C-alpha cells in the first residue's frame, strides 16, 4: 500500500502507530517529542522510563495511551553536524528500524514526522529524501499505508534546484486563462500538448484495435508489454491493491485523472502514450494547469519516481498522484 505526504499535527493522526523523533533518553523533549508526550499523557513517560533509553538509529515501541494511535514508535535521529559523520546511514536506519517494528506489531498504518529535521538540524530537503527513499523501498515488499506528516509548510522543502527548475518550467509553459481570453487564442509558444499515437508502423491493424481499447484493457496490456507483475505496477503507482483489483475486474472503469497518471508513471510511458492512456479515461494534459505541467516536466526528463513527483506536487500545492 502507498506512501502519502500529508500536512497535519502527528498527534492527531488516526493510525496504528505514530513515530516519535525522540532523544536517546526517551524521557521526552521539545518539538514533536514534546507534542506526542503532551497528547499521550504521563503514562507514556512512565512506560518510557522502563525502556532504558535508545541508541541513535534504533527504535523502541510503547503504547499510544491518549493518542488516537495504538502505538508510539520512538526512534532517535542523528544530530546533523556536516553530513560526514554517518548521519545519512543513521537516519535511514531510523526509518528502517521503525518500519520493522511496525511490521512486527502488525501495524497497517504508520505516520512519520520528518525525523532529525527540527532541532537536530538535518537539512529538510535531504531529510525528506531519505524518508521517501527508505519508505518507498520498504513498500515495494510490504503492505502498509505510510504517511509522512509535515507539520507546517515552512518545514517542507524540496531541493532549491528542483523547486526553481520546476517553477521555471511552469513559467515557460503555463497558459494563463486571461491570456487566452485577451488574445482570443492560446499563446503559440505554449500550445496544448497533443501527440499523435501513430508512429510509423506496419502493424496498423493492431494499432486500430487499440483505439477501441478501454483504460483498463490498455493498463493490463501495458503491464504485460513491460513484463511487470500487477503488484509491481500498482505499488510503483502508489495505488492500493483494492483499487487496482476494481480496475482490473471492470473493463469500463473510469479512474480519476491522478490515478490514471499514476499508472502512466508506473509504466514509464512516454508523453504520447501517457496522453493516449489519459484519453481512455476521458482526460488530457493541458498547459493551463500547473498539475499537468509538473507531470510533463518529470515525464519529459524520464524521471518516473512517483514519490519524487509527489514531493514536487506537494511543494506546489497540487493534488498528489496515486493514493
Ligand atoms: P529532531 O530533534 O529529530 O530534529 P524535532 O521535533 O525538533 O525533532 O523536529 C522534527 C520534525 O517534526 C520537524 O520538521 C518539525 O517541524 C516537526 N514537528 C514538530 N511538531 C510536530 C507535530 N506535532 N506533528 C508533526 N511534525 C511535527
């Protein structure tokens, strides 16, 4: 099951386990640690006292007490010095150990804060990348719904370079609604994206058959052509198994646009193929929509990492792909 980035206070998350960015004493502190202890009540501190602390990069589990979550997984992130003191390996270990503990306790839903990214000083864009890399790798082999909880927008930062690249791409391609009305037509240097399906091929009959293909049929055909399993495809699409089964069993299923795009990304379709797949679901990519332009930015660069795409969509206040 998928990974989602949400903006929330982690103490409000109704999940099986919330992860706490604790310190080695496990006896409470500031930031998210303080918020979790405050919301869970003193019993949490009492249980923590029995644990004998926790080493950096490791994790321990307790009850959730007054929290909506059943468990709290306490993990100790590294204090960031200069990136040359094993900080990354330790931070990766925090996510891995926490996920392993959650799995051992049959948790189906887990929420993480951005560990080490507060007073421990880990650069936020890199902290986010570590979180996404480790969690998405775990999700390829495990069924779990994982949330990365971003407390405030200021705490959220994709790399400056990526942000400014995308912002520039949007600027170059965005067709403002008012431009359309003022000029009576869409600016010539920013046309609607339109791609022809038919490359030169002798196999015209096969192509013609594909015209009548439904979204679901095209999806299943592409999965076969790419030599993927169903599970590989829906996991990479950040789509849960139930939704995939629904699409699989209903030949006329009409997915939402983010779902259709999530599959296009998972299948690593070209822009032309992405357009074709979207059309089957009754959608198109346009340049009057930031969401579409961001998707186009990634596809045209051959970057099909759905989690990175979602990071960028989140940073630009757009809805996310998949779940
Ligand atoms: P660390 O010591 O590991 O850096 P902090 O608690 O200082 O831990 O910060 C970790 C991250 O948690 C920061 O990005 C901070 O903005 C965020 N944070 C703080 N309070 C909350 C909360 N209630 N819910 C979710 N995230 C929070």
